[in-house]
C-alpha cells in the first residue's frame, strides 16, 4: 500500500514546485526580481515560508530552477543537432524547434528582457549564453565567411526579437511567429547556400 501513496505524494510535491515557480515568475515580472521577497511568494501561494523553504532556499534558486526547466528543450535540441549532418534541412529544423522552445519559455524570456541587470548578476546570464553558443556552433559552418556567420546569429536573434520587440507590429501571435520564422529560415538558407559553394 505504501507504493501508491508515495506516488501521489511525489506528484503533489512536483506540483507544488511548479506552482512556486509560476507564482514567483509572475511576481518577478509584475514588480521586479529585486523587490520580490520569499515571504511575498509564500503569501501569494498561501503557504508558510517554511513550506516554501522546503523546496527552495533562495529567490535565485527559484529562478535558476525555472530557467533549467524551461531551457531543457533547448539543451535537447543542441544534443540532437550535434548528431545530425550539417545539412540545410538540419539547420532549418533547428530554427523551427528553437522557435517552438522559445514560445514555451515566453514568460521567462519576457522576464529576462525586463530584468537584464539582475540576469547579468545571476548565473542565468552565463547559462543562457552557453546555450546560445551551442546553437551557434551547430548552425555556422566552420569555413563560413563573416557575413554568413552574422546571418546565422541573426537568425537566432530574429527569433528572440519576435518574442518581445515585434508585439507592437502584429498583435496576432500566430501570424507574428510565422513571419519571424520565415525570416529566420531565410537567413539560415542564404548562409548555407554560400557555404555549399553555389
């Protein structure tokens, strides 16, 4: 009988962790990371500070855990990309999957955009940079000329820009995402064509 109860308890614990992450990210986005205290997070969750402390000891721990969870698909994508041939299809697929991963992590990226000073001070900035470099290395051919290297990096930044900068331009997220993806894929395709020697 112990088994089933432990299973439920384990799952409930997972849910609590997720709820803490969601509420914390909401508060961080609402009033800024610096101004948010663990006590406020506990109050908004309607749990004691001790209950919160069981899962996370600091605000930074919460933020890092959110980052790790939401950026895991990007890790997986880099692992996948490293095993693929350096073909145009691979690169286009990476751009498409990265676009999808960014959509999933939209609240986190919005937070990162609005709290850049905080991000620089925390370990997250470096963690994110490492992932970007991982993607860049898969997309850029070793012998690509500088313009094509810039095209590849611009493809990644185009996807980032689509997350926040373009919100004023097009309010329909679906249309915006399609347009952004089309431009990013164009850039990658152009860069690849040159390297392929056409």
